[in-house]
C-alpha cells in the first residue's frame, strides 16, 4: 500500500504538494494570460476594425483577411521576408559550420577566445547592434565602405538596403550556429572518423560524406529555429531603414508593427499576424516531415 | 435702556467682526497675490480672463498636466504663472517622449487617472478627440481672437484651436554663408537665385568629391515636395477631395530638386541620409526644414550658427503660397477627469489663450524663433484680419500657407 501511495504521490509532504500546485497554477495562469488569451483576442480582433486607442471595435467580417491577400505591400513584404530568411539562414548555417569546423580542428589554438569572440554578437541586444551597424553602413564615414574602398549608400539605395540588413543579421547570428555545431561535432562518434581515415578519406571527403550527414539533425534544428526567428525580424528594419527606401525593406513583421503600433490598426495587424503564424506553422511542419522521413530512411 | 442698547451695540459689533474674520479667512490666499495682478486681462477680446475669480472656490486642488519633450521651460513657466495667481492649485507636470506620448495618452485618458490637461497635436485628432471636453469658450468669441477656429468647431463646440502656425523655411549655416563671401543681400527670393547661392556654398575636394553640400534634401524629400506645388497654384487635393500628385506643378518641383543635384551638383543622393542632421553636423550649408527644427537644432547642435530665410519662389511675384502650414494646437481637457479638475483646466486654457504677452513664446518655440527669422515675410501670429481667407476652409492636412501673414 505504501509503495502504491509513493508511486501516486512522489511529493511526500503536504507543503511540497501545495507548492507544486501553486507553481503549476501560476504557470498555467501566466501561459493563459500572456499567450492563449492574446492569441484568441487577436483571432477575434482580426474580424474587427479594432483601434484600442479610440476603443473602436466594429465588426468587419472577412474584410481584414481579404485586405491581407489583396495587398501588394503584404506580398512584397512577404517576398522580402522569404529572401531575407533564406539568405540569412543559408549564411548562418554555412558560416556557423565553417567556424565550428575550424575551431574543432586540432591545429587551432586559443579556442575559448575565438568561441567567445564569435559568440559575443549573439548575446548583444539587436537594437544596440543595429545602431552600431547604422554607423558602419554610413556612406560618408562608415567603416564598411572605408575597408572595402567602395562608395555605396547601403541603407538608402534600394539595391543594397535589404542585403545590408542580411549582412548585419548574419554577423550577429552565425555565432549561435557555431556554438550548436561545435557541441554536435564533439558528440560525433570518433570511430567513424578513424575508419574513414584508415579507408583513405581526405578532409573534404570526411566533411561532405561524414560530418554533414551526421550533423543533419543539428542543421535542421538551426534551419527551423532560424526560419521562425527570421520571419519575426523587425528590429534592424526599424532602426536602419524604417522599411525604406520606399517599401523595399518592408519585412512582414515590420509591416505588422507599423499597422499595429504606428497606425493602431490592430484588426488588420492581427489578420496579418495570423497569416504569418500559419505560414510559419506550415513551414515548421514541412521541416519536421522532411526530418522524420530522413530519420526513417 | 441705555445699558441694554450698549450691550446690543457691542453684540452687533462682535458679530460683524466674527463675520468679517470668516470671509477674510476664506479669501486670504487670493488677496496676497491679486494685488500684483491686473483685475481683468485686456489682452483677449472678447475672450477675457479674470484673475480675481477664484478657482475651485479657493480650495486646494491638484492637476496632472502632460506634455511631450522639448519645451519643459514653457510648461513650467505657464504652471508657475498660473499657480502664482491661484496658489490653491497644484500642477504636476509630466513630460513624455513624443513617440510614447501618443500611445500612453489615449490609454491614460480611457481610465480615471489620466492627465486632466495635456498638450495636443492635431495629427492625433482621431485618437484623442473622443476623450476631450469642449472648451467653455464659445467658438464665436474665440474666432475674434484666433484664426482658423471655424475649422476646429465640432457640433458647435471647440475642443482645441491653433495658437500658432508652423511652416517650412530654408535653414542656412551662417558660418558657411560668410565663408562663401555671402551677405544678407544675397538671400535668394527666387529659385534661380537660390541655385546660384547653393553653388557658391558647395565645396568639393581636388578629386571632385563632395565635401560640403550647398543644399540637401536627403531623407526629407517628401516634406520638401509636398507644399511647393502651391507655388504654382496647384492644390494637393482636387475639389472632390482626391489627392493629386501627377501634375505639372509637382513635376516642376521634383525636376528642380533633381537639377540641384544632377545639373548643379550642389548635393548628392548619397551625401548624408538625413539633411536635418547633416545640416547640424556641418555637412550641409542649406536645407529645407519645418519650424520646430529651430528648437531641435539649437538643442542637438548648440554650437551651430544658423539662420533661416523664406522659401524662394519661381519668380519675383508673390506666389499663391510658399509652402503648406499646420497649426500648433492649444491644450486638451480630459472629459473623464473630475468635474472640479476640468473646471480648473478650463480656467488654465482661458488663462493661456488670453495671455498673449506670455504665450507668444509658445508659437515661437514651436514655429520659428524671431531671432532666427528676421527676413521672414510669414512670421508670428495672428490676428484674423491678417490671414488669407483660405484658412477659413479648415486646417487639417496639407493646406497652403497664406501669403498675407505679417507679424502682429
């Protein structure tokens, strides 16, 4: 009987049980209050003309949703977002893997120093980074033009504004991928590499035929996490270009920010948010499907 | 009998003394300050202010007064002047950054603890008007003292009006001006003259690289262009309230700006990204900015020596308008505040509106400072007779700045 009770109630004292219940209730309350209710409210609000500053809440039906899909700005913002996300993810993975592989190498000294150096931008707040890069991109006294010996107005030339934001994002974020890859590299089975060396595989072959396939789950993790994160990017746009020149750096989350917190058009912003939410959900599901199929194969 | 009459006389005397003591006890705070104040302000007509009239029956009352960053001295001065007359009133000034202000204010006004009185801008009309109480001054009376009042009347009530007008001007760096050998006589009045002056103010190095732009509109092209169409008699809206941009006037304006860079070489699209900041940083000799930049430049670049002149016109003839303008709004009163507080806020608004001598600093702060604009034909406010009739059509949105304005 005592054994059965112990299995059913692992917490022995009454105070522990009360404490557990309080913690769980608080966590649920927090989750409901700050996640579930706002999401439900946003879903409902997407069918309304909703301006909280004017206490305006008028039913519109599907008008906001129709507006999303017929808005040229939404589709161009979506396109910018896809370009931005794919480019940033690709470089994040490639640079992160390259840096991790280099640091994994036995020929590199002071590994901790480099690890810290590359990881520092990741833990620096994006707003601060964006302001620093605003100066770096400056056409008159910016470091980038000076170093490269070029004359480009990075943030105010339509050809370069989005690439500039991508460059900043890659610089800031590749350290995260590097640390994750480095951890995975250390956990790879050593005997596979010993066997490959005995079989005469070169460094490049070991990387392509062995390391990358073994790191596939890690790569997938980074890709998914990055895509979700990059589909929500708006801080560098807000600091560097405010969506300009024109609307050439409008990312979809920046558009949501503009609609919600500049125009206070919460209804339309909610509809936009749900479209992006569904897009990310589909993307994530698709990624997991690929991941599952590859794991099985 | 005589003794009884004496007792009655003493009793009445004592009663009078007690009664007088009571009255003087109530009004004592006002008596101490009213001696130095005019009985009735003669500056407002017909809107008048009587400083002897007690507010809140002389009982202590506290108000919160919100405003945005940039003119703390003016608000403090107003509060000090008012509380000097009415020491029973305490005004708590609360300063907010501009961007936060327009989110915080309407949300605060929804509740019971919002500011009783607040600084207001007409571009936030739609978000705020629902929380504002109408002034206890009739629009007709206000119209006699201020311009453009009719444009603010809503169902017979007035919730705010303009105490000053702001428009654009050409700012120029006086050190660069002097270094280029220019004097006040060189102030251009036509665009052709302006282009020549801009060339003189432009400096390039041996390789032809721009070092100092004679003029820049980078980052401000929208503000520059919208308004200059009026110089050609072209309104921004058609008679059926549709916006019109694709017209000859607008093309002329844009072409001129392009020519300044591409033909005259006085600036460059890549030479600085914000002409206002670049002007302050000493990269640019002239730029077109709105009146509030006088204050911003003075605060952000205290060593900068600058002045301003009226926007040039296509010809020597006075144009339909030089540029567009916008009004600086009087204070809003929170309709959800306690009625006693609202009454005091109404009194503060009346005090402000009728006190021209003291409030003249306000339009100067938010439009242009006289010391920087000696050459302006369009200058400080504002008697109705001095305004072009076009103002009576309302002031929302971009409308032409009348050419008839002259200082009071």
